[in-house]
């Protein structure tokens, strides 16, 4: 299927599958879409200010060996005006200048379609409480003990009923423990959080550090919702 299309939309520029496909099939036009905060790391890899490797991962084997060939393809397409980075994340003037010097176009967006519709109603998603806790994959990824995580959820849920929206990679053991906490209602939608919360009622949303804080603030600007991002389980807050 990829071979039959000249223009590719890429959601993960660090993907090993993409590297192989790009190196072998050499598409004519590339548009790189948001991949959370990895969008910024990818822009730096494309311009050469950091290694072309997934952040925080020690890459080995075939994915690492094929990386230079995929990078050559991407830079050649940029040089011929056939590569674009399309993102909601602020890249900064220096990074944007480096991308344009490479020949890449930059497309910015603020989720205009989401902000102009009522997707939460459209997709049948409903969050029943004003207070919303966004789940995290830190436990399953080994970055936080489950006991620490549950203590954070318990602290954030004090003062009234809360809706808990699980992260897509949370394990059943952690979710079961969260469900047993007082005042917590787990809401499973199977949808991206931006779709669930956009254009609905105003919410007070709290989360551990996540790229979703950037996207949610853009989607919910002007709705009365408040997005609070915590640095760690101790509850230290990141300035909005």
C-alpha cells in the first residue's frame, strides 16, 4: 500500500517500520505529524542537532543500521521542498529556522476542527464530573512505583468525586487498585483525550507530566477548563 502512494503522512518519525519503508521505497513527499513531545526531538534529529534515535532508548540492530538511509531520504525530500512538519507544539524560532534552512515547511495548528465542533457529543463520550484525573503509564513503564502512583491519585481525588480517564497502556492491576479508591469513577472511552474533553463542560484536569498538557491547553483554551500538570507524585506543579 505504501508503495502505491507518493505522499506519506507519518505519525512517528522514529519508527523502525517507517525507517525501513522510507529507505527502500523512497516516497516523494513526506508530512510528519505530531507524536507528542517527540515531535520536537524529531525536528532536532532532522536538522542534525541531535542523533536520529528515539529519545531515552538505546537503539540496536537493524533499526539503528537503517537510520542513516532513512535520514538521507528525509533530508533529500526537504531539500526539494517535499517535506513538512505539521505540529501543535511550539518549536521555537531557532528550531524553525533550522528546519526552513533544510528546506522543510512548517505547519502549525491549534486543533481548529476540534475547537469548532462538539466531538465529545459526536462520539458519545461523557465525563460525568468536573474534576478529572488523567491516567499515566509511568507504573507499567517502570518509572514509578504503583504505591507512589496510587498515593498521588488518592491525594488528587480529595474533596469530591473525580472522573479517572485511564492511559491507553495502563495495566489492569493498577486500574483495579485505582477503582478501589474512594471517590474515583473510571471512565473508559477508547478515544484520545482531546476528543473526549473538547467542546464539553468545563473541567479541572490534573495529570502527571505529559505532552497532553500542551495539546489540551490548546484544545480547551477559552472553555473555562483548567489544566494542571504535576512534576511528580509529590504534587509539585509545572507552571502553565
